[in-house]
C-alpha cells in the first residue's frame, strides 16, 4: 500500500471543533434558538467544574477524554426554558431556579445528547469507537471549584466560550490525551442514519413478504380420518 506524501492529520483542535458543532447542533434543535461559539480557543492547564451549573462526561475507547460544560444560572435557565417550551410545556409549569433538580436533569439529558452526537461523528469520520458515561450534573450556589481527574497520560486541555440567543455565556472545556489521527487512505465517511428511512424500509420489507398460503379445504375422506383420530 502506498502512503500519501501529505497525509491528512486530525488533531486536538479538530476534535474540539467537532465537539463544539455537536453542542450548537443539539442545542439549536432542542431549544429552537441560536447558540454560537467563539472563534478563539484557550489553552488551559486543567479543567474544573464551576458555578452555577457544572456538567461533566468521561469517555474512553479509541482515545480518552473529559468534557465539561459550565453554565451560568442565566444561561442554564434560558436553555432549560426554551427546551421545555419547545416541548409543549407551559411557562407556569417550569422550575423557577437553576438549583432545581428538574433543571439539572434537563441539562444532563441535553449534555447526553451532545456527547452522543459527538461519539457518533467520531465513529463515522475517524473510524474508531469511544464510549461515554452518564453525564453528571452539579448545581453550585457558592464559589467552589472542583477539579475532575480524567487519568490522562499526556493531557491537552482547551476552553471555548459559547453564547446563547439572549447573549448569556457558558463555557465548554475539553481534556484529552495528546493524539493525532492520520489518514492512511481515502474513504467516504458513513452517512448519518435516517430513522424515518429505516422505518419506511422495515414497513416495505413487511409488505413485500409473501402472504402465507390459504389452507386447503378438507375432503370428505380427510374429515372422516380426522374424526377417527387418524
């Protein structure tokens, strides 16, 4: 096999951009608002959970890492309310404080969708596999910093600033082992499976299946033998 003279290299910043795009894609669809992120990224020495709501997810497999999102109370409430209203809930039924368990549960579910979208892209585009744990949410109403140890051998950490539709701010932090993916040969990334098409194909296969043959009526002789138990 001949190798490329200038192989395509996929590094930390590429993984970070893919993750940021998963955040905006999932939250934009879930809340029907416009979430965006800064074009600048910070190199940081460690990742921390910070007030008002911190959420973290560990992943492992083809490479190991940690994702943290730190929401301000205003940003968390805006995303929570937009998501719940988009789901058909009434304003009067919503929690009134970011410290509510309901807000933490909703933000944890959205975080789970974000990382799930990211791991799917890793599988399709990088042809490797990573698994994630259940997102952990922590609502903090005091100035407490919690450091999360991801047991990385050669950690690289980055922080990106995000903006909600109402211009509230939250931060994403990514820590992964130093790694590079080098493209050995050209391949087409797998398409994202369309649930509607899969359901339609399943229904089509069911409709195309041959119907069972109709039972033939018994002759007089057969009926006599059946009545005799033969």
